[in-house]
C-alpha cells in the first residue's frame, strides 16, 4: 500500500513434530498463521493535522483499534461494517503523538506510531459564560473566534448545548462588533429559571478554513439560569418597569437618549451583558466628541458600542420627564444602586417607544432576540442559510 506504513506482528504457532511430513504418531504439523498487516493513513513524524485517522487491515477483520496520545487520551472511532477499516470520529490535532494498536478477530495484533506537526496557525475561542455562573433568562451562549471561520458548518457540528429541561435552541452565525466571526446559541424561548446548561465544544483538530487555522484544544463550560427578571424602558413615559416571575416589582423614572441623531438610545430587545460598576465614560470613544468624560456608578452594559443603564445624578431634573442623555438609560443613585444589586447578567432589557435610533446590529451586544425563531434558525450554517449577521 503505497504511502502507508505496513505493520506486521507474527504469532508463533506450535508444531507437531520434527519431520516435514508430520510426526511418527500421525499428527500433522500445524501451519503458521499469516502475519497480520495493517496500514495507517497518517505516517511519520510531521503529519499534517486536521484529518481523521484511518486504520486498514490487509486481510481478515478488525476486532479492536485503539489510538491513544502521549497522555493516554483515546481518539474515538468506529470499525466499518465489513471489518476492514477503522476511522476516527475526530480529527488528529496538531502537535500530538499517537500510538495505534490494532487487533484482528484471530487475536493477532499490530502497532504503529505517528506524530502530527505543529499548526501554522491556531484558532482560539472566547466564551461569554464562565463555568459555574448564574445568568438571566435571556442569556445566549456566545463564542467569538480569534481568526476567521470559513468552515462554519464543520465547526458548528462540534458544538453541543445540553439543557436539563431539553430546551430547544439553535446556533446562529453573526459578525461580532469587533469584526470577528461569532456564533451564538439561543433557546427558542427565554430560559426557564433553575435550568442547568452544559456546553461542549469538541474543536481540537478541526480546521477553521482558509486563513483561520486549526483549533488545538477542546472547550467546555456550564452555567445555571437564575430568576426570571425582565426590564422594559418606555421612551414615551420615561419610566423603567422591572418584573419578576411576571409581576411588576419596581417602576423607576429614567432619562434615556436624546431623540434624533447620535445621542438617541438603541431600541428593541437587548440583554444585560455585564455589570461593570464604576467606570469612566468618555464620549470621544463612542464618536460623540467631547460631550462628557466622567466616572459613572452602577453601570450595566447593554451594547458593545457603549449603551449602558447607570446612575446619572447630574440629570436628576429629567428623570421621568425628558429623554436627554447621550444614549444611556440614567436614573438616580438610589434607584441605580438597588437596580444594580438585583439585576443579573443575562436579564432581558427591552427599549420601546418613539425617538430611538432603531435596533443595534446583532453583533453589537446580544441582539438575537429581535429576530423571530425562524429567522434565527436560518443563521445556522447547518441550515444552509445565510451565515453572517
């Protein structure tokens, strides 16, 4: 078999006598079994990573194949129905050394080794949900990639979300605000409180496609869904309503973005992305010239472009009366302190009413809830539909 490693392991057979025609008592000499030979599609010390491992037996049928790395981790795979080949379910990752151990149905065995070369380029993933976190009912799983992903379907096949209540959901590809490729998973409806969620990303050895490189590790995280707490801001009434389990628990007078132009608030369905506390807000960083530069308390991020809900004591005269901020939702120190303490990352935050500048782009925060379920499912690469937001 050209281009493959032929391996053999001979098992010594017993013989009945010294004569070529058999022993004096009539017992025939047992013939020696033919040597077992297998071939492996990956050979040598500089094998290119990113492809599956295939083991083929020259004759007979395979009974068992083990492919293990230097740490003892096994590469899973299956023997074909005809027993002639074994193929790994996952690709061989870069920079790994493997030992192949094959056994046939005649209890013969053969071994081989190969080593994959280091990747020219490695892709990595940033995950929005730390392991063990508790989040609100609107929180999506969001993965941002360091390098481009052109093999979106191949990457998506390796991603799995398991919810304790078997919630239905879908992956969808968007362009992150940073410009990087991103894939999010959202359930069909908001999560149910108390749900445990596990995310598995079996990406080790998967090729991102042109310009993206190969993944060199797997990723995983798990999180829990907290209380059902939802926020809605009305630009018309200048009030923010907070509900828990469907019951209104607080109504807060606010002042949102100044209608018209760049200082208007984004509208639509957003998600509290992070609770950042006291931060410096500089209008020049968001294209608003020198409108403001100050330290702001109880800040909770709603978009990557800089829309927050926060304390705004300098604007107290306008709470509940006029929308006059530079785009954020401001409230009193006392209200902001309580709101900050009770809110969860992942709580849905909706802005309705007149005077907004419309919905933010999908990747400018977590905007997937502005799409219908069918629209969101269409963004899955496995649906054969548009892949970028």
